[in-house]
C-alpha cells in the first residue's frame, strides 16, 4: 500500500525541522562566544532577533513539505478519452433566424447576436465533462433541424458557432421558437431520466405564442439565454427587432428553468457550477497542489526576508557618549602644548599609555 503524499511530506518536513533546530542551537552557542564582537559594547541584539531561528526553521520545513507534495503528486490528465456510453447530455436550441445576425450584442454592443451566442455557448462547452457528456445542437427558425447529434467532439460544435448563416437551410418565414423547442424536447425523450440539460439561446423575436409541450423526464435543468439589445430596435425583414425579454422569461417559466440576460455577459459561474455535467475548474476551491505551492511561497519569503532584516534592524545602536579629544587627553595638565613644553616631556607622558608598558 502506497503512503499518502501528505504523510510522507509531513515526515520529511518534521525531519527537516529537527535538523534545523540542531543547527540553530549550535549556531546560537557560537554567536554567544563572540557576542560583544558581533553586537557591540552591549553584547546583545534587538529583542525580535530571538524569533529569527524559529523563522528559519518554519521556512525550511514549509519548503520541504511543499516540494515533497509536488514531487509525489500524480500529474492530472489534460484530456481524457470519452467513454462509449454517455451518461449526460447537453441539448442546445440555437436560434438561426435572420434577426440573429443583427450587430447589437457583446460587451461593446457591436457583435452579431449569432456570434455572441456562439461565444456564450463556447464558454459552457469549455467547462463540460467531456468524458461522459454528449452535445446535441438543434437550429431553430421556421422549424427545428438537428445539426449535430450526440457528439463528444467540442471542435465540431465550435465550428458551428462561428456565425454560419444557418437560416439558409430553412424556408423563409416567421420564427417559430416554441415549436422548435418542442421538437427538440421530443428528441430528448429517449435519454435517461435526469441526464440532460436544455440550453436555449435566442433573441425571442418570434411571432409564435410561447407554448411548450410536456417536458420529458430526461431534462434535469433548463436555461434560457437572451441575446440582442432589449431597448434599441433594428429593422429586420420589415419589422423592428429587439430582444423580447418577456417572451424569453415566459419560456423559461414554462420549462421550469432559469432566464439569463446574456446580451453583454456570459452565464454566471454560480449557475454553471450547479450543472451536474460541468467539471470543476482547477481554480475552484483549494486543493493539495495549491496548499503545496502556498507552503513553498511562504517558506521562500521567510528565508529570503530574514537576512536583510537582520542586517538592517538586528543590531542595537551603541549609546556610548561622544567625548571631545581635547577633554579625553589632558594636554594642558601635562604641560604639553605650552610655550615651555619640550618634546621629550611629551613623549614621556605618552609613554604612560603604551599598551606594552601597561601590560
């Protein structure tokens, strides 16, 4: 049985702490012998320096723990191969009417609705658990057409979301959003109960009354995302086109789902996090890898900071009074410097301070 990385890292960190403790103890004894040489006349450092050994022990142990955990952790697979049997589904109903090619969406309000809708869907696809989830896309205009059926390949879906003029595949006429959604729901009846999420992206510009047939048991979540400027209309096919927020909210209510005003922003993270088919991101929560990196960063900062701190703020400034040299050496009392003083007398007086003679 292989030991857990945290257990092994803890043993190594404690061993490192013990070795550092012995080294600091020996270092402290050596410093005590030369304390007056190291710290001046008072023979001691500032009070905070007493915690410097503890800081070094904690810093080195933290680095040892973090590096050991990273060394023992198994690398995560970047992309897993999908299984043959899918357990989850994402059903996308994409509005393909000509009004979706009006450029009034996006953060700057200048992107086409279809292109911005593709970016919103792509942000959701990037969070999918590709190992178990299949994606089905229905284009909705005068009727509903399945464009992509139960694929694992997100690149296939991505190519569809580049603003392709899907309305060219339909006969011209009024948009029938409710009928198209109902046909897509009929397709989802063959899936397992509670295994699918329904995603509808539209500007709501439909002449059809909002009415949805019975919702199959396979649909676990329903999300309706509105695109298009809800305030500023644009002429399309002889009528003024805006995002019909009321119709889209009514559709979300009938589907027992949620409505999101997505003309300028993506789907909120809290909504995505509640979907069962969405995998958690690396940045969601704090894992063992993040703890190890934090330990390495904290330990490195402690060891890098303690040296300059000791140099700049570790020594006590000497408080010895400064005495002028004229007062320190009584020249006048010895007759040195007077008019009648002789050089021999001055040398005799200085001889009293000869270290060799004093010894």
